[in-house]
């Protein structure tokens, strides 16, 4: 992966949760980088994984597929995966694909901590 394909993901642990905050578009070029970073966190088997999408203005199908894969991994590990702070453009992708019925999606990180 070259530098243009990396995605910055800020991460912190709060109690038994890991909060990941990707920054920038999640597209075909950047989704593999996000996939690797998600897998690294999921290997630690946190009780809760919160993906805060506040700083993600755009996501294509490869980004959505990366999050679906993370959800499947979370379910196998008995980890609660929660998406929060989605921008409207990104949220509409999930609604159109009816993935809002599959994922737990909340408005803020505080809500995600208790969802």
C-alpha cells in the first residue's frame, strides 16, 4: 500500500470499549487499510467496538463491505459493534442498502457506549 491508500484511524480504549475514528473518504483505495486496522483491534476481542464515522464524508461499496466484514467478525467474537456519528450522505447508503436494520447505528459516541 502506498501512502495515498492509507487511512488515518484514531483509536482509543474507554473502559471495555475500543473507539475507532477513521478520517477521510473510505473508498476502494483506502478500505483495505481500514480492514487491516479493524482486524488488529478485533484480535484483542474488545467487549464493544465503536466506529465513529463523524469524519467520514464519503463511503463507497468497498467501505460498506469492510464494515460488514467487521460486523461478521464481531458477531463471531461476541463483540458489540456500534456505528455512530454518521454524516447524512454515508447514512443514506446504509439506509438504501437496508443495512441500518443490520447494524446498530446511533447518533453519538455517548449513545454508542450504552447501545
